[in-house]
């Protein structure tokens, strides 16, 4: 571990009013260390470069749901947790932020990262408005005002930004209390959801999937709130109702909707949360270079289309998100961003860069068996990172229509995530239209986009199947995957690909039986043996193949039954399960003799049927 850093504070140069302010600030030496030095590295570019809601003063403390008609942010002080206790933290992220273990155990750490700004301060904190679009369709009906002016950070509060070793990080509390966008909710997160978010963020990072990071998990020793959940009273031995597509009750629905309804009924047997349970309040501090969402650009593009006098507010957000996520597009001098007449070529390059990041992100989700579950444009970062670990889930049995949340529908199902990413990117591109008199350049990007997302998916399965770089992923790897995919349904996705690496030189279908939830039929066994033969023939040389596959196909993922065990134990005061999982996910591609027997196995049968584990509503 590196030695504690001597941090630098920031000094903003006076810039012309027509320029967007500097994002890589001038630095001066400060002799402080620890948390005080961390605070001295604060530099909130969002609040410096963008506009505050002009009605925020008259609505202080800005903790009630209201229409936010203007401005890029609302100043909001987080609501501190009562009696906070640090339970988990990321050592690796702390090191990147220059924080030592001594800093973590400073009593101010738990206080500050649970919302107590008297413990430390990075300056003014804020929440942001953004728009909601689902699969490219603008939405306002879920807004309490029917206008879209109630969408935004409902329980997330940005504490500030720090610049450390010339790298900018934004810190945000999930569960930090009410904001104007809370839509009547209490603004809190609970132990169960916060532990899931913390561990999932850490898991995705070590799986090499772009993600927001989790710095800390702080739990209140005294503050609780109530949430609807499952009582566990359902008898897991009672089978889910049997229903077929030709059932007369489904006749009015299109075929794809019938399939979706049947899947949901078979998974959940009609159950919804049936009790209110009292849970400890908790806060996860999530960290990223920025939390710039497609929904941020979407919102101000809608406003600019409706009212040309709002173009300035729109141009600011476009320039700012580019500067935060793709500063290389703005040249060497980050102190002056282009004026609008120069922004068109930069905006096109921004769209292209974001397209590649989002295509790669969705393909990585397929690679590790992850389903985000609610991939709206407001949950989509322009920088192409995973965020908002709410209704996520990792695959047990392979099912292209898998989603942990029953409200995900087909559009957010596992195999359709590249399509959802494409739709979100399309929303971003259309949100750049107010910059252009001629929409042809943007339309050309949209027309060509599908091939980029498909190429990323093809690359994913080239890598999973062990083919080396340089092999045309759209040829033999794609053909082999398409043949395998229907037969893989019902087998364990993670275990199958991990065990496939043991078949590179020889071995038949019996090697893959560990991935089976039901005994192999002779028909499937025959198919797998023939497929294995063709796969080995297509690979040609097998040198290095198994090693490559073991670096692309994880051995350990965060299966939901593991998370349930962890948060149930933590709720009873035993954090050893959560700590063990935190250790496990740091090396997801490694063989761990002491943990493999416990965690490298298919889901228990009950976990595939139990509400709150197999699905959630």
C-alpha cells in the first residue's frame, strides 16, 4: 500500500463569464494529511460550472417533493444517519482516494459518509434533476406532477467532488434523505438494499466491468424504517401454476406478451410482498468520476426544444458532461470549452465515444451473467458505467428472458440488455439535436448504431468461448454460440462456461454435468458431445485457450441466495457472511479451495422458487 498522500487544495482561476470554468484546477501544496487533507482536495465542478435551481432559496431546506422547473442542481444537505456505524469499506478505493486505514477508523469517517456534514465538508452538497425515458420513449406519467419536473435524485445526495493525483471523483450518498425529487418517499435506504449495492459494486469492479464504486457502508444502530417484503409463509413445495400460450385467457395479448406473462407467473406463483418489515437504515457512499446520466442531457434538451430561451442552460449541461467524461475531445486546454458554434463536431465525437462505451458495457454484462433490471435512460451514465444496483441479479439457470425484477419486462431482460443500451444511446443522440440545424449527421449515427452493439455482443462470446484476438467474432464464434444458446437454457450459465475451459483438450458432456439443474437427457448429451467436437475443431490450436477462458468466465458471482444469507445474518448482527463474500468477490476468476465448495455451486432448488430470492417486485 502506498504511503499517505500529501494532498493539494484547489484554487480556481478567474475565468471569463462566457467560458465554462476549469475542471482540472490549479493546485497548491497543503501540509495537512488524513481526512482534513481529503477535504482540502474538494473541487465541485458541477456546482461551479452549472446553474442552481433559482427557487431553491425560497424552498429551503429543499426536502419536500416539488416541481423543479429550472437549474441543473438543487442545494440539499443530506439527512445524517442516527448513531452511524461503519460496517464495510473498500480498501482498494480508499487507497485510490488517498485514505488510510487510520483515516477509515477516524470517528469522522463514519459520520461524514452517513451524511453528517459537521464531521467534515467538501462544500455545498446537491441533488440533480433528470428526465426519464424507457426504451427511447420519453416518460412523464410517473411524475407526481405529470410534467417530468419531479424526476431526479430522490434519495441520492452528492457530497462533492475531490481531485486526487489529477483524477476527479464525485461522492454520492444513496439513502441520504429526502430531496425535492423524493416523490413522497422517506429518502432512506435500508441495510438489505445497501449491502446488495455495496457488494455488487465491488463485485463488478473486480469482474472488470465498468461500474460506479462503493466506498463505504454505514448502518444506523438506532434508526429504522419500514419496507414491504415477503413473509416467507409461501409453501415452496407448492408448484407455480401451469399455463400455456394457447390458454384462452391470454388470447387478447400478442405472443411476446404471452411469453412474458407466463414466465412471470411460473416464477412467482402470483405472490407479492405480503408484510411490512422494520429494517435498519443504511447509507452506501458510491463514487465515480461523474454521475452524468443520459437523463441529464435528455431533460435539458426537452426544455430547449420547448423554449429556445433555455438553450444556454442546455448547452452548459452538454459541455459539462463531455468535459467530465470525455475531456480528450476538448483538446489540451480544459479551461475553455468550445462555444456552441464549435460544439457540433465535438458532440458527434461524444456520441461516437459514448456508443462504444455503452455497447461494451452491455456486452460485459452478458459476459459475467449480470442483469441490471431497470436500464432506463435515467439509470444510464454517459460514461458507460454500471450504476443503480436496485433490481439487479446474476444468472443462475441460463434464461435469455431472465430479470430479477418482475417489472423488467422483456425489454430489460438479460439477453435484451444490448438493445436497451442502444435505446438509451439513441435517447442521448436525439438529445443532441437542438445543437444542429441539419439532423442528417445525427441520423447517420443512429442508422449505423445497431452494428456496433451487435459487434460488441459477438466479441463477448468470442472471448467466452476462448477464441484469441484477431479471430472474426461474427464468424465461427458467433455460429457456435447460436447453436449452443438454445441448449444452454436451464443450465447454470456461470458453471457451464467455467467448466467448458476443462474441455479444451478433451472431455465429453459429463464434464459439464456440474452445471445441470436436471439430469442430462441422451438427446442433450449427444448434442453437447457433437458441439464440443466442432468447438475444438474451430479453435485449432488449444495453446493458452483454457487460461484465456478462465480470465473471461468468472468462477464466483454474487448469486442472490448468497446475498440473502449475507443480509439476513447482518440484520441479526452477524457480519461474517458479508465479510466473507466481500473477500470472495475480490478474486472472482481465481480458484479458492477454501471457498469453492461453499460458493461454486448451482443455486439450491428452494432459491429458484422463493420470493425475494428468485424474483422481487
